[in-house]
C-alpha cells in the first residue's frame, strides 16, 4: 500500500509516520522464530501504527518492547533512525522532499565521524534502506502515478566521512562573502534586513543553523559593545555566545521594527519569522547563503549555513590556537570534535616541517 510522501503538513509527523511504517515492515520481516513473547510482540505491532501521532520517544519505547519480545535486531534500525529524526527536525525542514544527498552526507559526517567503522556502515545501510522503503511506498499524485525518488547514494567511502576536512571559507573568501552579503537582494524588501541579520549571526557566532532559527527575542541581550546570545544547543544544553555589537546592532534594531509590523507577530517569540509568523526553516537559510556565495563568485562543495560555522571555527582556532575556546564557543560535547580545525593551521604545520629540518636550530616557538 502506498501513502502520500508528505503524509502530514507537519514535517516531524510525516517523518515519524515513515519511520513507523519502516519499523513495522522490519518487525514483520525479522525472523519470527526469535519472538519469545507473542503478547509483547503483538503489542509493539499495534502501537507502532499510529500514523505518526506517536512522538519519537514513544517510538523508541515501542522498539524496546519489541526487543523484549525477542527481536533484538530492531535496535540496529531504531538508533540511527532516531538520530536522523533529531537531525532533520532541528533543521526545520518543510517537506520530505527536502531530504537531499547533501543533507544525508552532512548527517553522516556530523553524526558518525566519532563512531567505529562498523557503526558507520550500519548507519549508512539503515539510512539507505529507509529512504529506499519510502521511495517504493510513496506517491505525490496517486492518479497521475507520480512518486518521489530521493536518489541518495552516499557512494563516497565511509573513511571519508570520518577523515574528511570540512569545507570552509578562507580569509579572502570571507571578505568577498561579506561584501556580497551587503548587496544581497530579496523580492520582499523587509526580508533583506531579516536575511542579512540571520547570516551575520551565523558567521560571527559560529552557531548551528538550528540554534539561530530557534533564537527567541528574549535570548538576546545588548551589553555595551557586545551582544550576548543565550543559545540552546544539542541535547538542550545551554551556552552563551558573545558577538561584537557593531556587526549586527543596526540590522537587529531595523528587523525588530519591521517584525513588529507583521500582523500577529506577538504570537511568536522567535526572532526570525515569515510574513505569516511561521518560523524560518533551514532549507530557506541554505538558499540565502547559496545565493550570496554565487554572487561572490565562490564555489564550495557544501554551500549551506554549516559551512559558515566551519569557517568561523577555522578562523577562531587560527587566531587563538585555543581548542578549548573553540569547543566552548561552538558547543562541542568533546574537544576531540574541535580538533579537526587544527588541520587548517598551516603556520603550525610549517613549524612542524622546520623542526625536522636537520639544518634548523629551532626547538620551540618564539
């Protein structure tokens, strides 16, 4: 039986619906002889068919029930799918069609880079099987026989996910990007101010796009020459980020004035909203950043907001040589995650080359 790709206008529910359908398929196709408790198994089968009404924690709980019934293998699917769900919902996608090759690659890179190769392979296999299942069971226009294909292959080696250095802008490209940002245009005039503010907060704070889109007006405080941002990051962890006020003060005040004139804007506490008071999504932010990059004549493999975060982190480490500062500013759970930015420190690498030169007398940095 086929179902609408966007089973619900609410993206999180639509994604949960497909996760439930996929898990139901897996539960009914896993080796039945492993079931030791039929009552628990039937309970799991019944509860997993909610049409996406179950929240993700409830779905995880149902899988635990299935596991207790004897189907231990269900965990192999649930863990990666839970992580994928969390990742996609934080990006505030508008439709299932927004799940793309780039998104899948970034998910793999960010989520699995610290995992063992076997776990990386499992994540890749589960994700590809899940998307293939949706391709085989969805429709966009049933009467016309139209259905959606993600065409996601993740062909690059798994080692690349683990070792690849993130794309970023160098000093010259950052200047060109900021010049292009000043000339940014939008068909809706008031959105120019909003979009410029959005991009500047990302590039001057290094915050994740989900964190910036989730900012509330009362999360921002002006303290003399700085703005303080109270950010809610991964795992609902709070952190504070500072930014020089000169970068965004005028844009912020102008946007707040424009925002106040949007009908019913007081109903939303979010800083960034649309003309209909809905929250902006990551797909829109990606298009804005990509447009600015194109106008600046900059081409990167990854053209989205996350690339700006990498650019911020690279520049921060280059100027500070302080991994702990990078970790705390970016909200990394471990300093090991931040360590990748040391690979861009060419001065340090040249210093290392000098140290092994037999004719060099250098023993320490001066």
